[in-house]
C-alpha cells in the first residue's frame, strides 16, 4: 500500500490542521493518543479510496 498515492495533499492538510487544532485546545496531550488519532485519520482516507 502506497499511502502517498491514496492521500491527497488537501486530505493531509486537513488531517494535520485537525491535529494542530486539537493540540492547541488541550493543555495536556498524550502523544501516543495523538499519534493513534493521526493513524486513524490516514487509514480512514486510505481505506475509503480502495
């Protein structure tokens, strides 16, 4: 699976913006949870294009 072929620049920007906004709104961030959320967003987009 080549993620770069399935994930558009706009989709990546949307994911990163969502994560950035979450990071700005919370005082304490669990990095492991943040990474899992990023992973889930990417997998959702990739699986939707299959």
